[in-house]
């Protein structure tokens, strides 16, 4: 058979005078479909991916809830906020919520010690956060599907990887809290806790302790949450109290901080201002009292990912403890004179970290 005279392009794509009607339909129909149904097709494709993520969120939410219930059964029978009167109200609401949750947990059990109470409270927060993630993602997803609105689903598709990253980290955090092991966020308390060894500890505020020490002729006031409980304490109120009592010349804060992509976990950075996360009320209190008395605030932060911050402390982060301590001492030497007073605050969840 002689194929030399066969024009492939003309036969299959109809470029000659005798165009193939069938091939014309093959080309035209997809164009018509995408013009009139393009958004709906994109919505169907995107919905499939979001459904998978939503199912995974549902699974993580249920798993963490089951872990909490299983643990209970087995173990126990901002500065960017308008400061004009709003911060105290938020502070009051946050503290009221914490106190109410604590009372409700105590009411469920005839006997529960402080350590177990703090662990259950933290795991309960994880379960509640995963539940919130699931509800918000489901709401946005179902709203977009109900209205057949593809543009509405795009923002959800863009933020979903970040939500899933945080959800995975929260789920992975449950075992560390159940076993009472130190987490990455506890590096600040770990450093200050080591500096507090062999000193007399006193109560500064609820679940917050301090002690007095000395370094190179300077008086040190060391402050951290009371370990080894799973708590961040109340550093804002404690700082207000200690500043009024001791009038420190500088404040040094040590805390974990979220790293950017491309940065190594455990990187140590120095800066200025109150190094403390949360809703912003503790930071406001610390900066307000420091500003009134003209006390400089220096900070040292240990960079880490979301997962590193709330799961079992990694070797890379723990290995920075001595380095951070050296930098704290260097910062004190460079910014104070002999005879002056320094307030050193270890910020973070002190789970598994004593003093």
C-alpha cells in the first residue's frame, strides 16, 4: 500500500477545502463547553481536592477527640490591638475562659492533680481548634458549591495548605502532651529554668514562678511559667508585679518564634521589644510597664516551624539552650553595669520543664 500521497494534516485536521465535519466538531465542542461550563468544570475538579482535605481534617478532629477521651479514661477517674480600653477587656475574657475551662475539667473528676489538669486543658484546646478548622473549611466549601461559585472557592484552595499544615502539627502534638514531654515552644522556659537551678523559687502569679540570682555583679530576676505543668503562666501580670518591686534596668525575653521557609529550625536571633505571642494582651502589659519606666526590652528568639513549636522538642532546638544562655549573659554584660538589676523572662509552654 502506498502512503506517500496521504496528507496527515489535511485528513485529520481538515485544513483542505473538503474539511472533515467530525474533526470540526472535535475542535468546536470543547471550546463551547469551556465557554459556558468552564467555571463549573473547574469547581468540580477543585471540589474533589478540597473534599479529600476536608475528610482528612474530619479524621484528625475525630482522632484527637478520641485520644483526649481515651487519655482521660485511662489517666483520671496585641500590640496591633487598639489599646484604648480594649486590651483589658480582651485580657479579662481570655482569663475568664481559661478559668472556666479549668473549673469545668475539675468538676468532671473527683480527684485530679495540677499536672494532669494542665495536660487535659491543652489537649482540649487542640481538639477545639481542629473542630474550628473543620467547621470553617466545610462552611466555605459548601457555600461555594451551593452557589456554583468557582471564584469563591479559590481563596479556600489557596489557604488550605496552611490550614492543613497547622492541623497536622496540632494532631502530632497530642502524644507529647499526653506523656508530659517538653515541646519546641518550651525552649525559653528551658533556658531560664536551668538558670534557676539551686535558687529559691517564689510565686509571682498564677502558675508563674521567679527567683533571684546573680551574674557578673548584676542582680538577676528570673521568671518563667511553673513547670513541669503544661502552662505558659501569666507573664504579663508577673512582669508588672516584679518591675514594680525590683525596678530592673533592662528586661531580656527568650521565646520561640515561627521561622520563614528556607530558614533552619533552631536559628537564634536577637532583637528588641517584647518577644511573646498569644492574643497580644501579655505583650501589651509588658511593653506598657516598660515604657512608663523607660526600661529597654531586649529579646532572643529561637526560630522553628509550626510543627516543631508544638510537638516533642527536637535535638536541634534543645542543643541551642547553652548557646542562648551565653547570648543572654553577653546581652546583660553589654547593656548593664555592675550593681544593676536584670529581669530575664523565659516565655513559652513549660510542659516537662522544671525549674
